[in-house]
C-alpha cells in the first residue's frame, strides 16, 4: 500500500523535475487539514527553487476549474480535495498541464496520464482513518527531499484537526508523522483513559493541537474573504503571533454575532420542515464569512432543542461571486451543507438510515449540481440558485423510496 503510493509519488516528482516551468500553482482547502497541506507544499517546493502561487478554495468548483485549465504547460497541484473528480480534471486538462492530486478522500482513477492522482485511497489507505490530506502532502514533501521531515509537526496538526481517530488516537500514517514530530521534540503525546492528547511545543510553550486546529479553522473559514487563509499558512510555518491572535479574536466575535442572529431567526420560525428533512436558508447573511460556515452552523445547532433529532438537517448559503486572489467569477450557485443529530448518527452507522454520502450526491446529480467529497455523517454539494426546494424534494423522493423498499 504505502510502498506503491511512494513509488507513484517518486514518478510524479520525476515528471515535475522534467518540466521547464519553475513555478507551481497549489490549490488547497481552507480547513486546518487544507491549510497545513498548503503550508507543507509551499515550504517544500520553495526549498526546491520553485515559485509557489497558492489559491485557497472552499471547494474545487467547476467554474474555477474551467478557468484553471485554460492554461497550458503549467504545474498544478490540488491538495486535500479533488481525488474523486480526477476524471473531470482529466477531461479538462487533455494532457496540457502536469496535474498532481494530493487528496485523501474517496477517489477515482485519472483518465489522463498527465493528471496523476496520488490520493492514498487508490492505494488502500483510508482517508477517514489512516491518512489526512496534510500527511499525504508530508509524504510527498519527504519523498521530494528528506530535509522536509521538519514539517512532520505541521502534518500532525492537520491530522488531528481532521478529527479521525481510532479509540481516541491517531493511527497508521497519521500516527507515524506524529511520532516523527515527537522525535524532533516538536510534539508531546500524553496518554489518558479516552485515548491520547497531542501537544505542540512552541516558543511560547505548549498548545493543545485540537485548539491549534480550531484556531486554523477560524482563520480559514470565518476569515476566508479577509486574508485569513494567508495568516493560517503563516501560523503553520512560523507559529502564532500577536497579529494572528488579534485576527482570530475579531473573527470569533463576528462568528458569535452572526450565529446568534441566525439562531434567533430559527427560533422565530425560519426553520422549514419537510417529512424527513428540516432546512434553512442563510441567503448572504453570513458574508464575509466563507460558505464553509453553513456547515459549522449546522454543527453548532444539531445537538440543540432547535431541531427535530429524527430528521436530517440542511442549510443553504449563496456562494459569493469571487475567490480570494483568484478574482471575480460568476457562480450563480448555492451551497447546501447537511448534518444529523447524535441519535441519527447511530441510525446511519447501524445501516437503518441512509448516509448523507449517498443521499445528497444522488439528489444533487439529478439536478445537475456538483459533488466532490461527502461523508456519511457530514456532506455538502452545490446547485444552481433557485433549485433549493427542488433539491429538498429530490431527497424526500429518495427517502420515500427507501422507506417503501
């Protein structure tokens, strides 16, 4: 498994080095795993003399991909997303650019030899257990040059931030990067009865890695349209600063205010009800926070008495027509994020209720929408503005079929 992945990475690196182009465009996600992935690739490639231009995306939207693949002769790297859409990237690329995918979600094989899908899912490693996006990028960086082993602690932050543990502890390749960081004196692992606690050693003392991941999530999600991801990359590589602390404090205040205002709306009756799904629409009220925040809001309310624990929870948020550092782009799209109550989590895990990774992409596909990475308990897709109620209806139709099946 791992040896085959490293072999594929070595082949990809040889292809990168053959390219006359000495600049790399890195497209990465905006959560803690995505920011650490972007940071690792930036440092490793710059050490090799490449000029790195980063683009932080909330999703690899088709409208963005269309623009990216108008180029020719470039080196493009997608980190912490795009494993599943390798066939789409292949269709867009048509051999014109060297494209690498360093994701960890469920993946599909590429159909263009110049699109190299290095997603560990294709090599027998599980992205929701064994390996994060950041650890995938670390393996690539270490394969590029072993000097990059000093980035192991950054990979460990991304792995912990993604929250995939077995019995409260990192396992497999995620555990290996954590142990490497321990050997370097940059991480401490403390054992307790529920698993393990991971502590980052910095110039200002120790920080709980879960808190560091939350800190990065605020910068990348709440601060998406306010240079938050750039600050997040700096924090990954240089540590926290008074400037980053101030930014996070200000962003947390914005999040609290907007969440409180929306909770008041739901309490006043804004939560709509269908037989199996309860849903709300944020329109543009969360701007300038990123659209990742509709999912964060669903997380915040899914355990409260605001919602019916027997129904799926869905929230919509209109995608602004701009990508930071990328420019204006016409989307005309709305994002839907879905979550479930703890009791429904149990039903889905037991196979008595349909997982979101089946329900939402199926309904989205019927309406010509876009799906990338969906999990059974958390999922998000996009559809055209105006198709929100149709999407709810499609999901209800699927669920009716399930209950009658």
